[in-house]
């Protein structure tokens, strides 16, 4: 199992529509939202390219936003292969 961990930007929440669209994908096993982090559990990854879009809604105005982080790692070996990325504010 693979986990995509998305730390949301301050003042933003994931929309219910975004959650529904993710849950309808066959590769997605489960989605958890805790505080300002979204965890997307995938059954497995293969060589096929995958694109995940999280639609966010700004609920609080925050100045000087810092980039959000995205981590991808193996659930059973979290210290093993890990891919990290920083993402700026999208449109």
C-alpha cells in the first residue's frame, strides 16, 4: 500500500467534491483528513502515470503563505523509498 500525504496550505480545506472524485478512482482505497493533512491510501502503484487533483477552498485569509508539502511513501516501509515535493499556491 502507498500513501500520498498532502499538507494543506494554511487557511484551506479540501472540498467534498474533491473527496468524492478521489474516492471514485479504483486505485484509491481510502482517504483520511486529519487537521490540515490529507492522506490518500492507494492499493499499489505501477509504471502507469497517475494524476491526482485536490480542489481546495479558502476558508481563512492568511498572509505570507508557505508552500505545501506532498510526500509519497510505502505504508509498510515508511523509512524506505520516499518522494517529497513542495507545491506553491495553485489556481
